[in-house]
């Protein structure tokens, strides 16, 4: 039977099952805050929700491709982004415990005013916009070449089906389906690893020695990921929304566990790319390995992509809805919340037709928000409101410098791919911290 027919069956069947199992939100508290639960999420549930909502389809695709390109170093480099959980978990713990803040928007409004909160909201809206197309494009690659009719139709249908079950319950649907999706992800990952390591000439030792620990072969990306982890998580409401659902201690434990288990999952998935490297494969690593192993294995990989993409997409829809309705207070009603989901689904699909690059959704957006680093790292420090703006807009400026490739080569001190990404972030984050602190220093000099 045609593989495409099986793939369509996976998307439609899994979406229908999630639709019928997903809870129906009847109140705004259920829709925006998932408050129907008698108890807030425990450590196990919250950890699983965090991991699966951040193991995007694009993330595991990037992990496999980086494994193909750089070996185990590529997988570890991309896993560096999962330090974000620890950074966010620790800082938000103190924001809640010592500062008494109920959300990131509450903190920014209290410290820097409504203007800063609105600027921040624009940044996270851009982030959510990127999450839609960068994940659905991964699904499209399993149905056809980029630009083909099958590619576009699979993305459109998948987006609509995911939107439908999320419209039913909002954040309640998102968190409920996270548990199902995390279980499926774990099972499917184990099947994939079992299949790969069942091949006689492919061993753990070969995986461990598959990469070269040099800047030109993966470490540029690794250190860029570590640097971005001090700002990256705070512009992602999919992550931060979950940081205010349970008690501070439960949340902190969950975020630390998510750091370890999420990073490990990414490294393990890069093994697919490492295997592809040993076989001399080219292109999308996961797709090529799936094709090489036959129909059933291709469908397993396809299904893990569907699971991870759906978990991210439903979280993106619910977070965007909460952003407009609760954080910006534009209209706290079920109809407004559902309408906002439809809007982000439509807008977020547009880049699919513009040949956007999947990895750029992480690296470029991560650079543009490095200005958030001093804002949260020095959250207790008393600074003028202007400090927020100079730091944020400096970060955005460095993001555009990266996009247009105009960073001076004399300031890049390593070679290889992602060298520009690393050093734009090194100089950028240094500039943001310096300019964040400068108004306070000037103020002291004038006293």
C-alpha cells in the first residue's frame, strides 16, 4: 500500500483521537489557565508537559541533521539549548518565592512599566509565530519535496486538525494531550533506538567517537546555545506559562528534571543522524533513515514527528490565546480566545510558502532576545526603566546583524559553521549587559 496513504491515516486518526479525548473548556479559567484540575500538575506531569512541549518536530529534526553533519558533538551542541529549563526554573522560582510575581508580564510591568511589557509581548508573539511554520514544515517533508502540492496540503491539513482539538479546550487540552504525546514519544524513541542498534556494525562506541570536539565541527553551536539559554526561555510562553501552574518547589524540580531528560532525548535522537553519517546518507537524516529501513520504520519516525509537532502546535495556540486575552487583556472571553488561535494558525502558516529555513527559527530568534539576559539575571537590581529598552533593542540590532551577515570578520575568533552565530552572541550579550548597567552608573555619577 502507498506510504502516503498510511501517513495520512496517522495524521487524521491521531488528531481525531486527541479531539475526542481532549476536555471541553466551558469557562475562561479552564481555557486560559487549565484550572479545572482539582490539583495543580505534580512533578511527573509538569516535567512530561515541559519536555514534550519543547521537543519540537523541528528540534528532533535539527538534532538528527546535526548528528549527520557533526556526529555526537552535533547532538550535544543542540541539547545545549535545554540548559534553558534550568535557567528559567531557578530564576522564576525566585521571582515567585521572593518577588511574589504571578507571571513574567506581572514582573515586567511592576519593574519597567506597561511599555516594556508591550515590547516584550511583541517579542514573544514573534516567537509563537515562528513555532507554527517551523514545526509544520517538518511534517510536510514526509509527504513530499518542499514546494510540492503534497508538502503544502499535508501542512494545511495537519495545522487545521491540531487547531480543532485545541479550540475545544485551550490550555486544558494542551496539558492533557501532553501526557499522551510524551508517552508516545518515549515509546517511539525506544523503538527507533532498538532498530538502529540492532544493526551489527553500529555500536554505542561508534556513536561516542563519531564527532570531533572542535569549534569548526560543532562547538560553535554548542557555546552559542549555552549563551542563548540565559535569555531564550523567557521569550517562550509555552515554557513560562507552565512555570506558574504548580507550587514554586514543584516547578523548580520539574524544570531541573526537564533539563536532564529533555537534553538526553535530543542527544539520543541525534543517533539517527549519526547512523545516517556512517551510511553516507545526505539530506534530511530522519527521512532518509526511515526510507532505508522500510515502510514500518518510516511510519514510526513519521509518527514521532506528528506527536512532537502536535504537542508544540497546541501549546503555541493556547499560549498565543493567553497572551492576548490574559496578559494584554484584549478580550477575556472564550470566543476571543478561540478566534486568536485561528489568527495565529493562519499567520503562522504563511512562511511555509516563502521557503523559510527551519533552524533559523531557533538561532536568529534566540539572538534577537539576548537583551533579556540582564533583565532576568539581575532581576533584583534597581535600574532605570530605560535599561530595559537599551538592552532589548541592542539584542534586536545584533539579531539583524546576524540576518544580514554584516558582522565584522575581525571580531570572529573561531572558524567553521556557526562561528558568526557564536561571536555575534558573545559580543551581543556583552553589549546588552554593559548598556543595561550603564544608565545606573551614569545616574550615580550625577548624584
